[in-house]
C-alpha cells in the first residue's frame, strides 16, 4: 500500500512550492558537492549535505519548511559508486563509456528513492515515497540523452520525465510539475547566456534554482494523475 492510500492527513494546501535559495549558499554547496565527487571518499557526506541544504531552502504553500532526514551512511556505497563512475567517464572508449552511462543512470535510481523517502516538514507530518520502476527510470534517461541531439527537444522530454516522477511520488501530499517545454528551454538558454560572462554565475544559479523549484506544485491527489 502506498502512503497516499493510508488515509493520512494532507499537510499543506495546494499551490506552488516556495523556494528561497541564498546566492552564496547555493554556489558554495554546489562547489562542495563537485569536490566530494572528485575526491570520491567524501562523496556520501557532501552529497547528503547538498540535498539537505536544498530541502531546507524550500517551503510548502502554507509556509512549512522542508527538512531532510537522510544520513551519509544510508546509501554511502551508491555515492561512492557514482563518484568512481564520474572518473571512468574520462575513459575514451565507446564500450566503456556506454556501460558507465548505463551504470550511472541505474545508480541514480536508489538516490531518487532515498531522497523522496527522507523529505520531511518541520512538524514531521510530510511523508513521501517514490514508487516508480527502475526500468522506466532508465528509459526516461536514455530518451532524454537521445533528445539532446535534437537541440531543443530535450526540454519537452525533461518536462514529461519530471511529470512522471511526480505521478509516481505518493504520500501525504501529491505533486505536479507545471513548467512548459518552451519555458524550460527559454530559462536554460538564458542560464547558459548568463554563465558565459562568468561573474553572474552564482546569481544565475540562484535564479534558475528558484524558478525550477517553484514549478512544482502541491495538488489534490486526483489532479496529480
């Protein structure tokens, strides 16, 4: 039985999430995450800290702030594996590159489940679980990878993929992803343009993170399907 079927109380009215990412906090945490992946061993701690930071900067429509209860020891081996695979991506061999890409996609699946299962609110009422299948996750990621070749089609694939994630996330609330393909494409292009000038990068990251997070809305369970 999913959490949504357990007659648990709704913890928030409907509406978009309310993100408020600090410029230097987001930039610093992102750099720390990258450093952890490069050094491999710190990856479980830097990744967990990054996800905790992201959650704590977002609130539900009623103002209840999110919290993250995950710990580095929960799936430390997954984060170590992802960091090692990051190094293997530098191996310039078609067979190795393809296998590394597939392994990376499959290892991000337990991270998604772990993340959703550990998102809470300050009062502890929010409970979530991700119920999607690993093969579907693999299929969506491969489709997204192929769609990049179309230059613009990836935005519509990403939209559909995130909507699939929302449909397969059950709990005391349901979520929907409301961004359109053109909006995703336009914001991504503007982000790239701002990053070209180097100096605006921290502000560009905050602007994009705030926008992207605000595209998730709490909805009535029937509206999420």
